[in-house]
C-alpha cells in the first residue's frame, strides 16, 4: 500500500470518527510514522512504506479517533516558530499564548531603554507548563541583548511539568538563561521579591464547563480549571503579583473580566475578537 492510499484511508477514518481536522491530522501522522516530509508526501504518493510503518500509522489513527490530541500523539507542538516537546503532564501550547511573548518583548525593550545601565532586568513566567513562553522569550532576547542584560524565571507547581519545561529550554539552548522553581504561585521563598515583568498563563476555565470541553479532555485538569468561577487562581495571583512588579501580562477568558476593574487592568481581545488578556502598565 502506498502513502497516497494510506493518506486517503487515514483521512476517511478520522472523518468518520468526527475529527474536524481529519485531512490535516492524517497528513501529520503519516509524515511522522513513515518519516517523510510534506514535500515527499505530495510529490511521491506512490511510495510504499514498510509494514511496521503502516502499523504505527494505524495505531496513531486509533489514538486520534479517541480524540487524543494530535500533539500528544506526535509528542511535539509548534509555538512562536519553534517546536516544543509536550506530553500529558503539560497543557498543549496555543497560538493565542504567543501574544504574551510578543508583548513581553515589547515591554522588555521599553524597560531596557529606560533602565539604569547596571540593572539586570528580570522576567517571571508563572505557570510555565511546557516552558514554551519563557523559552521563546529567551530565544528572542538573546538575539538582541547580552545574556548579562536579563534573568528569566519560570514557576510551576508540577514537578512533571517542570521536567518538560527544562527539557525544552535545553533543547533550544537557553537553559543557562532560565531558572526554574517548583512553587504554588509565589509560595517558594527562594523566588526573588521583585521582577520587572511577570507573565502568567494560569488555569482560568470554570468547573461548570468541565463536561463541555471535549477537546481538552486529555489535558491536565490542574492546568485548565481555575475553580468554580474560573478566576479564583488568577485572583490569588494578582493580589500578590502587584506587590512584586509594576508590569503584568496574563492570559484569561471572559470569566476573569471582573478582575480588570478590581485590579485596574487593561483588557485586550485576541484576533478572533474574544477577550483573552489582562495587562498592568503595558
């Protein structure tokens, strides 16, 4: 059986299982299990993979038909132009979170230009998960600044998530730029008292939506649900974060809108028009 036929079979199976991205997912899985590129798949549909590759492809299709996220099957997800390792212990990076990196770079530049020359700027990523945000930030910063100009910190309350984040930092060659801490918000007393900027992508989905979220059923619940309302963890974070910095950027959803008035924060919508971010002094 050739890869052209396999692609059609895979797409059909996923489509029948109700997977909306059946064609894209079949292509991703076929490329991974047959170890071929997109260009090869398109230009050589007659290529016949080995029996073991066909079996692996079918196993991956079976996982996807159970709605296991494609990123968990392949073990990787692109974010801010870079590939990050992911597994069931971390939230899958979303395109919407790239905004935090872009705004952090903008804020860093403004603070850097106004700083005392001897001051090393510090940035904290609260709830780092896979480390995609802080690692992407580090990759971009070292393109324009000296490593002596900044110090990055990443916090998560999951040791398994931190293991993934550290692996990603090492993978992209920025391990020396980031210090990782296991901490429930700011509870670790080894964390610095002050930061020039704090980024946060904390759990913000309400528990009331638990049965409505079919697409996130396989992701770690502790990284998704923020309480009965959804904003409880974000609220606790803000109460202390405002004592540690004058600049905050965080990802939220509509459950967290009341926090904007309570803490005098700016609301920003994402490209689809949904309320997605809160910021302080940025």
